[in-house]
């Protein structure tokens, strides 16, 4: 009798059944979470005690940092929860065993994904808390981003209580721009956002809008008042040239150099220092510096919106390396995928294109803006990822290239909004589009 073909790691993940975690394992995981979270001085306020909720429920949160799972654990232990985590994380050697041990549910970010739906359904049947971030990923630039389309309709379908964990300060401590932590203080508030009766009375769109409203937050602006010191260790601006790529004084792109606690434009000398509160301190009175990094990014986005509306033939191209998830082995830290090819990434009014190689063979990707509305940063802005035909592909910025990750991601987002607009920007950002029409 012929042997059955060996399952790939991806196939194994699809067939894994979510179950209740062993109570001893859950206790040990809680102890570990407290140890790891100690430097972040988390203060958690329980307005409505989710631990007393008698049946299954959702706990959603505004996803600010890569450490948020710790604050979930600290907030609602001993109740068990099943957390959704990025699909690629289940194929990283350092996470796979732990995620399976505590029954984490895989989620393909910004892609159709029946496996995660099945996992959540199973957890709800078990009476557990299901925790996920409706934004789909942790904050890219320190502020909230619109939640994934269809979330309101999904939550209404289940009709079970929905709690919210409102985080503040977590992004400034651990974020996508630089993987090094800068401990400070974290504040969290847990409360019931929707009762079953609320969900029954509201439409999916109304639920969606309410979540976007309560999630509206900017950590940089918040700390102007909170005045929390963060241990920046002369790394406050580490990799900031990945997000602050355009000079607000001379307009030159990819001219910003970030070193230590300062950023400067190599063309005009515009720049600033950054202190432990994340205040931006211009070098002198001639410098043009936005109030916060998030305001700087908003300005860059507004400039992109103008660019693509002005030029119907707009094209953005860069050489990239292509990463994928190998079928029979896990990926070793710090990588999130394994490089399998190289080629050219092109973003234009038709969609996102990759033309190059994969595993030594010619390979192409094309997704129009009905299929892709954003890309995800798996680790930091040196890479960004999409799902194509259900498979994760990651684009690596080659050594020595300009820092184009943030612009590429915002270009895809704003091309989608121009041509499709399922994933709408916030109403309070309408000024960006009105400005482009002037």
C-alpha cells in the first residue's frame, strides 16, 4: 500500500482543532506573561469584569504593539481565551509550539480565511473568550487604522457580548518601526462595548462605525498630555526613516537619515532631535517639523493622495526579494519567511504586480484593488506581505535600497480607496481627499 503523502506544515495548521487549554499550562503561561510584562508597568482598569461573564464572548482591542497579548493575559486571567494571531507566526520556530500549546487561532491578515472562522466558531462552542484585533494588525504608525471590512456584520451574526480592551502607551514601547523595546508605562481599560441586545438593534455598519470611533487613538498625541518617559536608550529614531521618508521642508523623498535620537534631511539639513517623551525638537528655527511622527505620516499620505490623482499613469517600482513559507520546515528568528526569489514590485492604477522568480522559476503576482487593500508588516518595514491565492508572500527591501516600505503600503491603501474604497479611511481624515481636489 502506497504511503500517504506527508502533510505540509500549512496543511497541518488547517486541520488542527481548537480546544480548551490544560489549566496547568494556562497557569504556567500566566506566570510567564507576568514575568515578561514586568518592565512595561501595565496598569489595567476593569470597568466591566469579563471574568464574570458566564458564557462565551469576544474581547477586541486596539492593537498598538507586538506585546499586547501580555496585557490580555494580565487583564482577564484565569478566564481562558483563544487569541487570533498572524498566520505566518505559526511557522516561526520560536512561536509554533507555544501557540499550539495555548490554542491560538491562525488568521490570514487582510485575506479571506475560513480556517480562522472555524477556529473562532469552535472556541465559542467551548464557551471561551475569543480575542482579536479588528484592525487586523498592530499599529503601523502609532495611531489607529480602520477595522477590517465586514467585522461589524461578523460580530452581529454571533450576537454574544463584546468586551473591549482600550490600550494607551503600548505603541511607544514596542512597535513595527523598530523591533527593540523601549519600556515605559502601559494603560489598559476593559469594559463591555456591546451587549447581545445592542448587537440585535444595530446594523453591521453601525457596529463597524462604533468600533472605529472608540478605537480612535494616537499614542504620540496622547503622550503630549500623559508625559510618560520611555527608555529610548539612544534609539528613539531607530529606523524612523522607514516611515518618515519625505522631508516636510524641501519635499525630497528618501532623503531622511535616522540615527540615534535624531533625524535629518541630507538634501536641505532639515531635522530634529527626539527626547524620552517622543517630543520632536527642531534643530533650529529654520526647520520644518510636524508636531508628531504620526502627523508627519498623515502629511505623507496626503501627498500620496495628490500624486495618484494627478497622474493617471502613476507607477511605483522597486527591486525586491520574495519570501515564502517553506512547506516542511519552520522559519528561524528573526526572519518571518524564507527568501525564495527576486524581482520587481510594481504599484500602479491597475493593481499590485510582482514579476521575477520563485524557487528558480519565473513567477508573477497580480492583484487588483478589489483583492488587496493594504499590505501587512510582519516584523518591521524592511518587509511587507500579502496573501496571493491563499499563500503568504513577503517582499524584502534589498540592502542598500531606499526606505520605500511605508510609501509602498500607503500607495496600495490609497489606490484601493481611489478605485474601490471598501476599506474606507476615517471621516476625520476627509481633509486629505478634499485637499487633493483643490
